[in-house]
C-alpha cells in the first residue's frame, strides 16, 4: 500500500492542524509498513528531514492558494495522481481532499462554520460552507478528531455513519510533568510572576479571551499577585481583544508570549497554578490535553469535547460565565487538596490519548478504503 498525505499544514501551521499533521506522520513512520508520500503546495518553508526511508516528499507545481482555487473554487477535476505518482489512498488533512483516481480520505476538525459562524472569519466560514458538503458526498471515508465532531457531522449532514471514524489526537514528550528544579529557571528567564494561570491558543473570538480576562481580574481581588500568561498568536477579528490584553499587560496582569518551543510550553504548564480554556467551541483542544499531561490543574468550559478530553480531570464552568470561571480559579489557588487531586488526575487522563494509537486507527481506515476501492475496479 502507498498513501499520500497532504503535508501543507505541517509546513505552514505551527499549531492545531499543523501539529496534528506532523505528529500523525511521525507516528505513521514508526508504525506503518508502507510508503508515505507527503505532498504539499509550492512553498519556501523548509521541509523536515524524512524520519524514515518510507517517507517521500512531493512538491506541487502550484502554491497552496492556487491549488485551493483550482480544485475547490473552480472545481477543476484534475486528479492529483499524475503529480505524485501511483498511490492507493490520498488523505486530505485539512477538511478537503483533492480529486484522485484512488481512494480518498479527509479529516474534519470541527464544524464551527455551522455552529458558531459569528465567531469565525466570514470568508472562511463562507468557503467551508460551500466546499465541505461537496467533499462529504465524494470522500470514501471521513476522519473526525473527536466523537463530539463525529456526532455533529452526523447530525448536521446526511452522512452514512459507517464512513465516519472518530480518531482523537495524541500527546507525546515533552508534554510530561517537569520537576520544579527544571521549571524555575525557565520562569525566571522569561520574567513571569507567580502564581499564574496559563491559557494557550490563537487570540480570536472563539477562544473566549475577554471572558477569561474579566475572570482573572475578578479572581485577583482575592489573589492580588495573580497573573495571566497567554501563549498564542494573533488571529482573525482580534483587534478589540488585543487592545484589552495590551492594556492589561501594561498593568502587569497579563504576560503575553506569541510563539515558544514545546519544551518551554511544557515547563510553563508544569508550574502553572491552573490551565484555563474559556473557549466557546472546539473540535478537540490540543492545549487542554497537553496541560493535563503536564499535571496542570485544568479549568475548561463545559462543552462536549472538553468533557471528552478531560474526563474527571478538570473543573468545568459554563461558557461565558465570568463569575463561575473566577470562582474556579480562586478554588484551585486556595484549595491545595483540590489542586493536588487534579494534578494527579491529569497525566492519568492524558495517558488515554496516544499518537501511536491514533496512527494505528488511521492505518486501519487507509487499508479499509484501499481494499474497498480496489474491489470496485472493473
């Protein structure tokens, strides 16, 4: 078997879908006994060195933007096979999969463009609403990153259930609890004040940062030295959020980091008084899982996927509820028994999520669709 995987997000996106793509390929290279073709649009981004002799890169003659225009906007049905060589399966890792003569698999990361369109960029919402239904009708199999997204997909679209596979993400080193003697120098070098709560994710409306900031200000009435550490780049529709964060940063309430190494992030998780996500909607939530793996006591909005990821290892609060979020933070910073319980529960819960397990489930999907496609040939 020979599988072609869209590696464009792995080159161009540092978090989210990019992390999924890179980690999946890394695990597949260790587990798979077949060749993996990593195709991507023309780009100046450096390609990582292949981790296995079974990995082969193929650069398309057009940029990602032009490929999107040709395949999905203009709907030109030119198959990808002649550009990458003969393969048995093509896997689109970012919602869409191009035309192909072989079996086609696509990963659907969320359905925010239908459920919370007001929190997304209008052009992206419009694009996904137009192209995803077409993809759902033609792909041989669909992978969702959580059972929550799987159920949303089945509820919102008429998709045959046996074509949809829920395969959650994994978590791996360096996201493990780091001892204090390793963490303190990192905190000191960055100039972060303790105690702090940490939030990780792109600054955009869906992440609920205004609610989080208000809750931190309220919690600081009881814990005056409390600081909010935010790790994340600026996203769409973020101007008013950024202004509020900058004002809080000037007062010392917020400490902002835009891009750091995984090692530094794991250290910050490990020393945090709490990890907090105030998101209104998620397809999975990588930072929540990573924080749990590092033993950070977690607070999350009570949405289905957060329950799925965190289980009993987090405190849950209503989305948009400033008072409940502030009370949860105060509880974790003042109740050492509660904080210790969540610190111990987090890594245990996170151990249920493995990239090796995810890779095995992806391989099973590839083999199933390749066999089915071969049986359909005249």
